């Protein structure tokens, strides 16, 4: 052997490796903590996404119901207007008939 390793060099190398291993453990712990936080955030985002999806379904249902009620309201309003026009036509016919009856009575028919 050309250059044997001394006990002191071996001990220095061991301390260096232990120091590096400690730094790597700390880095691993830090990275694991960050990953854990990211996983929690992802779970929250997933829950929010599911809630938004459910809300969209409810909103669509409400929109459909509102559209249906709007159509029903138009029918009801149209029916009331139609009844009013018929009533006015009957009253107009009655007035016209009364006026004609008076005119014919005056003329002697």
C-alpha cells in the first residue's frame, strides 16, 4: 500500500460523513414537512372543487325551476289579460246592443 489511511484521517472522514448525514436528515425532514403541507392543501382544494361542483348542480336546478315558473307566470298573465278582453268585449257588445235598441225604439222599429 502506497498511502495508508491513518486513524486520525479515518476519524475525520467519519465525522464529516456524520455531519453530512445529519444535514441530509434535516433536509429530508424539511422536505417531508413541505410535502405533508402540500397534501393537506391539495385535500382542501379537492373539497372546494367538489363543493363548487355541487353548487353548480344546485344553481342549474334553480335556473331550470325559475325558467319553468317564468313560463307559468306568462301563461297566468296571458289568461288574465284574455279574460279582461273578453269581459270588455261583452260589455261593449251590451252597450252597443242597448244603444241600438234605443235607436230602434226611437225610430219605431
